[in-house]
C-alpha cells in the first residue's frame, strides 16, 4: 500500500506502541505522540530496538505529531479522549482519524462498558472533530499480541467502521499490517456502538480461559468482493 505518515497519540501506552510497531515494521513513517518528551523518546527507542534504527519512528507532542501526519490514531484512555480531541480539533481537519478507544470500567464483576452520550467514543470523536474522516478500528486486538513477534495476528479480523469510504479503505489496508489481511468493513461509524462494548466480553473471555482472544468473522472467504491486501514491505 501507499506509504503513510501515521501519528499515534498516546503512543507511549501498550496499545499505541503495539500499533506503531506494526505500522513501522511495514514501512510506514510513524510519529509517537505523547504529553511527555522523554516518554516519547523511550518508546521510539523500544520500537527501534526491535526494528533497527533505519525504521522511521520519531516522537513529538500530540498536537505536533497529528499536524505532521496524514493518518492519526487516537490511543489514549477514555478519560483523556474528549479533552485531547478538543485541544487538537483544528489540527485534525481533513485527516483520517482512527479511534481505538474503548470506554470501559471495571467493578467486582469485571469489565463493563461506560455510557457515552454519543453512544460510542468513535462517534464522540466525530462530533468533536467534524471535519476529520473518523473511523473506528483496532478496538478488539490486544496490546500484548500487537507487541508480540508473531509475523501476523492472523487468527483475528480487524473490524473497521466509518462514514467515509476512502478513509475506511486506508484503514482496512493498515489493518493488514496487523492481521495479514484487509480489515473488515463493518459499516458506518455508528457500528462502533457494538464494537467498543465487545471489548468487555473479550477481556472476560481472556480472564476465564487465560488467553488473548480475538474476533474472526466467518464466511468472508466466500465473498466475491474480498481482495487480499499486500502490506507495504
Ligand atoms: N491495552 C489494550 O490491550 C487495548 C486494546 C484495544 C484498545 N485499547 C484502547 O486503546 C487506548 C489506549 O490503551 P492503553 O492500554 O495503551 O492505555 P494507557 O496505557 O492507559 O494510555 C496510553 C497513553 O495515553 C496517554 N494518556 C494517559 N492518560 C491520558 C490523558 N488523560 N490524556 C491524554 N493522554 C493520556 C499516556 O501517554 P503520555 O503520558 O506519554 O502522554 C499513555 O501512555 C484505550 O482507550 C483502550 O481502551 C487498548
């Protein structure tokens, strides 16, 4: 696929770092966004220790990272989601945004989803940055698996939702750097209402069976529309 410049905001956390690693491994230029310069530099060093110093990974403050990128991944905890998006809304204008934020909390019974006014974090993102092409993706893939040295996480599908066809196509191709195949277009952005809470169920399964479970959509191999993505080398 076409080489992208991708900012991963919250890229110092396990999810952002794992996604950044997968994108950089396939030749994309990645900027780790952080509120803290030293943490950003540390994450760059960790990824380059894996991929070599020739890999294109740099760090910057969240806003500067977003400004320099074509594609921006939002990988901060839900409590930081609206404040971050409000702060950088003008910078995100016209960009493809990938929101992977799961509004979750934990109580004595385990994980559960939070009530979000817009019904999903991804829709909240679109409200806060109306001029960005917002998609939802990578909600159900575990950070531990992303950071593993498995070539592809080909036991799972990456579900992609969004209202902009072109943005979804970009994200579906980026998904191939993780799963080895195109992300699955599950429909409009509002499908995030169903994807984000599923994470609570996956965490519950993980706890019960001591695994890192994922979601695979069956039957797609019969689709006449399916094309295999070839990740950038
Ligand atoms: N962990 C997983 O397996 C997983 C799987 C799927 C989806 N997700 C979603 O991905 C997102 C990130 O997950 P994570 O586990 O990587 O989270 P995390 O470690 O708690 O946070 C990620 C990074 O976000 C920044 N951050 C923390 N609080 C913030 C705030 N209030 N405002 C702005 N930035 C803040 C921090 O970076 P700096 O201090 O460097 O700025 C932190 O390193 C979450 O929304 C989660 O639901 C996680």
